[in-house]
C-alpha cells in the first residue's frame, strides 16, 4: 500500500449509522464507541439519538470488546483523579444497585478508619433503586459536587470522600446514566459495567470490591445473569489494571430496615454508634464483609477475614463513626441533626398492617423500590428534587411470622396523597405463607480474576455451541 493511501483521513462517523448498526445486531469498534462517548460527554450528539442507541444496545447486548471499549472511553471522557500521592492504598466499593442498600455509609468510614483511602464517585437514584448522593444530600448542607481539589482535601483529612460525577469527572456517565434512567435501558450488563467501572477507574483506584446484587430487587434478578455481570465487571476492571473482586449478594428483600433518603443515613449512623436493631443485622454483616475485603485489598489485613475483624473493632471503638462525621463536616454537612430526634419530619406518615397471619415468604423487592420512589424519595423526571424525609421503614423480614394487624411497614411522604400508590404496591409485593421460606445466604459467590475469566469463557463457549 502506498504511503499516501495509509495517510488518508479516517472516514467521518455519523451517529445515525451507529444506531442502525447496533439496531441490526452489529458490533461497534473502539473508534465508533469513542465517537459516541465523546459526543455524549460534550453534548454534541442529541439525546434522542443517544437514547435510540441505548435502546438498541439494551435489546441487542454488547460484546465483550464493545463493553471494554465503552468502559475505557467513558473513563477517559473527563479528568482523572490520581490518588497515588495520598500516601495510602486507594480502595473503593460499588454496588450494582438495590433497595435500602446503604453499605457505602458504613464501608467508607470503616475502611478509612483502618488506614485505607476511599475516593468514592457515586450516583443518584436509578430506576427502582435509591441513590447514594440523594441520601447524603438529606443531611443539611452536605455537598456532593466537589471540585477535584476539594475532593482531594477531604480525602487527605478524613480518609474517605463521596462525590458525584461532574462536567469534568466522567461526564459521559453523567449524561448516559440520566438518559438510561428515563428510557428504561438500565438493566443491561454491558451498560451497567461501563457505567460503574468508568467512575471507579477514573478515580485511579488500586483495588475495587463490587457488590453485585441478585434476587428480586436486583437489576439482573436471575442468579446466572447477575453472575455474568459480576464476571464481566471483574474481568473488565482487571484488564484495565485494577485489582477487583466481586461478591454476589442477596437482594431478595430490602437491606436493613429503611429505604429512602434521610432514614437510610440515620440507620447507618445507628449502626456506627454501636446499636444493633434486629432489622439491621443483614446490613451490618454485609458492610463488615465488604469493609473486610477493602481493608485486605488495601494491604491493611492479610485476609478478608482479618479485615472483617479490624472493621468490627473500628465499629466497636467509635473510630468509624468519627471518620463518617469528619467526612460529613468536611463536605459541609451539619452533624447536629443526628442528635435531633425531631429532624425527621415527613408531612404524612402511614402504618401498613399485616392483612393476614403467616410467615413473610417472599418480597418483590423491585416493586418495593418503586413504592419507595413514589413516596417522593426518588424522582419521576431527571432534575426533579427528591423529598429527603420520604421513604419506607420495614418492620419485618422474610421468614418472620406475623399476626394479622401487626405493623409491617411505616410509609413517609410530604402529603397523604403520595402514600396511596406506595401502600397499594406494598400490598401486592409482600407474600405470606403458612410455612417459612428457605433461608437465603447473604453472600452467594465470590469472583476473582481467575474465576471471572473462567466464567466468561464458559458463557461464551455455551453460547457458541447453541
Ligand atoms: N450503578 C451505576 O453507577 N450504574 C449503573 O448502571 C448501575 C448501578
């Protein structure tokens, strides 16, 4: 080939061609994905075209190569945070999303109290799941939109900081995340993988622990689908140079007793203060397991089990509580509200009582998540404010025996009209039985690089033999 031929400019790309290619089941190459991500980040591609491509990707799926290219392009869509100079190993945790999932408020201070730096870039409510940022903003004054310099200053001072994607940090995810929420395109393994890992890889982590949910409240409910997502994320993050482990954990019912905004932060502080309500035991246990892994991956414990023991000590001696309050204050939050019993002031409250006697057999946790969203704790449209005091407190768990008339849940909203739909959903979503259900383990499976790669090979081989 002549040198003039090899120097000819690449053919221009057009978004309409990329939509049609994906719609017809084709695979985009890295240059095409980079074009799409750049256009999402700088908002030069209109949102109707991005939405059409997201739906095509949702329906057709993304190949392993496309997922990897999308993750890296989204990571590179803005500035990156290099935490090496913090002088500590940087480790984070991210969950694929659930109902009442508030482990971030526990694991970040637990790991920070044990000498690990936790630079956490989080998201807002997505689909039926709550958002870490919306929950933190229920603390008066708490700022999640920090500059990189402010993020670094909080990390240096407190060991942990939780912030949002911004126009400069992973801007492509800021745009695509909000669009997916509005277009019913959340539950896609490739899109979830790229969304989560772009944020985590941009934070320059040394290691990452992923909490991949499975069960009725997960985005991917079936164990085989959530296992695929876990393996996909571990293999993609490892290929990008970040040591990563995923735990497949149960989301067959809300985690802990609360699902909403303020009530979730308050429950977390209850645990950080050493209280142990029976309804929060699963949350406490999962947080200690995840923090144990973070402390181990951060080089502060030889094994995840000894990391768990260190985390338990940080919970008992109050150092994790101090780390959490230090972070809240450093990000502008008013910690005095945690001592004010009148701070939680919803406009309307309703207790829902058991309509029969029996064992709580199963919950449709996704439906419960929508019930929480409709109390006003989540948003119907992008940019809408959320009600910090809205949400649901659950008083029972799967396997508990209840008598007819016993309180099942307390609903909070700004006015009684907003409680009608959540109550109706709740009554459809909680199932009773005369016999107890089988106990489900909190952690189902663990994926490391080797087991993730082996799992993906098996999935690809099984698909090609069909
Ligand atoms: N959390 C994210 O950040 N992105 C997703 O797509 C799902 C959960």
